[in-house]
C-alpha cells in the first residue's frame, strides 16, 4: 500500500512520487478568478464618471418627486381667491408671502407655487411611467418569449399584431381617453391596453434569434418544459436587451403623459401635471417666463436622466463589456 512506502528523498523516483492527502487537495484546486455577473455589471457601470453623476441626479430626482411633496403639500387652488397673487415674479412672491423656498420660482396663473407644482407634477409623471412600464414589460416579455419560441402560435399572434400595429398608437391612446375620460388611471389603461403588444413583438424577434442554438436544442431533446427553457436558457441571455428596452420605455411614457396633458387629453385639472402647467403658461411665456420654462426643464431633465441612466446600465449588463 502507498502509506507503507517510505517517501524519503532517496527513494523518490525522478518523475513520479506519491502525494500526501493535503497535497492532493491543493493540487486539484483550479486557480481562476470567481465571476459574478451582477458584480461585474456594477463594476463596469461605476467605472464611468458620467454614470455616477446620473445616479446622483436620479436619487435627487426621486427625493424631489416622492419625498418633498409629502412635506410641502401642493395645492393649485391655494390662492385662487386672491387675484393679486396671480402670475407674480419670484421677488414679488417672496416679498408678499415671506417664503423664499416655496415661491423661489414665482406663482402661476392661479397664484399657485411653481416650485411646489413642478415636483408634485414630476411625481405624477414618474408614478405613471413606472407603473405602465412594469405592466407592459412584464406582459410583453412573457408573451414575447412564448411568441418567439412557439412556431405554432407565431402566425396567429402575428396576424393580431399586424392589425393593432397599423393603428397609430398616439391616435389609439387619444380615442381611449375620449371614451373612458381623463385621469391618472385612464392614462394607465390607455398606455397599457395595447402597449405590451409592441414590447412582445420586439422581444419575439430577439427570442427567434437565439431559440435554435445548441443549448436550447439540447434542452428540448432532454424533454425540458417550455417555461424552463424560456426562463433558464433565453431570458438570462437577453438581460441587456431587456434593460435597453426598459431604458426607452420609461422616458417614453413621461413624454407621452406630458404631451397628452399639454394637448388637454391627459390628466384632469385637479391632478398636478407638467403638461398642464406648460399648457396654462404657453399663451404668456414671454410675459411670464417663470411659469413656462421650469416645467419644461423638469420634463427634459427627467427624460434625459432616465434615458442616459438606462443606456449606461444596458451597456454594463452586456457580458461582452465585462472582459475589458
């Protein structure tokens, strides 16, 4: 037996020797760096200084939109009974009310605080965008994965999509709002009734590209259920695609809400809205620029931060960038 052999140096062969148990364990270890996908994602993401700036801007935006309105309640009708408070310059409003924070941007056409109004309106736009994106992405990704993988269902769903896609989405949303009325939940229904169909079609194309690769075919031959093939083989591979799509969906809903409210088709007058603020100030944007430009700047800043942040996260989620 090996344990009875003398392992003294004079008895060792020039090419071979018996290993002790502790040496066996150490010799079988494979020296390779441990790879963590999400750790690599965040390492690549925070490598760029622009992404760090965008994260800080996003956190500030979330605090201003969802935290500040709870402490500084906005009421558009607060000074409506006093006509002398209408459309006051910032300096005049501060001198009148003695509040340099609330009236640092002046008052609106009904004596409302512009500063409080843009943050309350930003909360409405972001809440709507996050809710609609969550609904459309969840349904769209699930249906798109099944649609792209199932050749039997492809023809039927594609025929339905061709009918829906030929109707302009903005026109369809406007008609739905006319039918069911304006309001927050009316916009949610208008954006999500068929919005997930466009997400599903985009995702269908991505799934069709990778559905016949070797590992998916091997899973099918082994009798793996369809939902496991989709959840284990396909969806993880398309993480960067999902993030890229989400990066365009959320700012798109913000833009749509602002545009529809500006056109008078979105939220009601009682709900704070950037589009409504812009609409109320458009006729006097030269005489009262403090009413017109702050909501435009807020809408542009939200869209830009959300889009650039999403694109940066999408680039970082691509495994090919982890090799750099």
